[in-house]
C-alpha cells in the first residue's frame, strides 16, 4: 500500500480517507463494524500515525465513522435522506427502510402567540395556537426534533390526539391536504437543550427545516424540524415544467 499511496496525487491523509471509504463502499467494512486500530492501519498502510489519526478524525467529522475513546472507531449507517419537496410521515419513512419508529412527546398544549407567530398565521398577538414538541427515533436513535404550531381553526381536536401512536403529520394530513407548502432549510449550531434531546456533541451542526402550510388559502401550520447533520440529508428531484409556483420561486433564488 505504501508505494501505491506515494504514487497517488493528493495529501496522504486524503488517500487514507479514500482507502477507508473504498472498503465501506465495497461492503467489506459494513455499518457497525469496528475499524482496524490506528496502529494496525499504520502497519498496513506504511504511513505515520499522525496521518492516519487526521484521516480518521475527518471521517468522523464527515459522519462516516464514529470514534469512541478507549474503544475504537466504528462505521456509521449512511445518513438518512428525506425528500425536501414532499410532506411525508417520518414513521412511514423509517418503516420503509426496515427500521422501527418510536416517538417521545415532550409538550402538547395551547399557547398565546407572540408577534412573530401571530404574523405567520395572520392572527392578532395573543391569539391561541396549539403547540407540540416531540422527538422521533429510528431504532432508538434520535433523528428528528419536531416543534409544531397549529391553528385551532384548522385542527380543533389537535390537543386530544395521542401522537406516540400516530404522528402529527399523519393526523393533520387526514384532516385536509395542504393547498400550499413552503420549505426553508437552514444550517444551525444546536443549543444545549437540542444537543441533549438529540444526543449530540456540542460541535455537531444540524439541519433545520422550517415548513409552513396553507389550507384553502389560510395558514394552517408552522413546523420546525431539526436533524443531526451526521444522520440526515435533505434533497429533492423534480421536473422543471411541473414545479409548483412556491417551489419555482425558491429554485430561482437558489440559482
């Protein structure tokens, strides 16, 4: 391996990364497998320990492997991808991947809207809004923190539901299909509480998807979905001739 590395363009640590990712892509090192130790990789590749250490550190930052001090490095499951332009039930997505979905309800109550929230719903400040917070798990691993605001006009029985049995998304879609949807995605640094709920290191970035829906031209919901950056990705594919007006505007801004 040493001669091969020396003849390949690019920094040595980058070549070590490619070596590890090649093993993973070929299925030789599947998800959950413990990688060879740094010393074993040094011996196998004929490269300095500092180079191997940097390569493994970057693979961890890229969400490819997980490193546990005193135990070793392990291959992570590839990040889950959600369709950006669709409203899909997260429980169905998880089950479709052959995994188990579970949820923890943190808060479900009625609140008084502040000025910003009232503006989102075309209401007066202080108007009542239903509010819920919950965590969604995939095989006991937290993958989404969901915070949702719902107008009582649209879903008057929202507070009476058991959302550990059926998700808010499934319940709301059973009432009426959204006539208009807005998605905005942000990269954020999670606060202390988000790190605690999603079991994140303080340095790990997150994806925040903000979704607003309208039914019959009236604001119905505003939702905030926070995903660990190493466990999730968002994407979409569509034909340009069939993009809905709201999405066409977003596509134009992105170009």
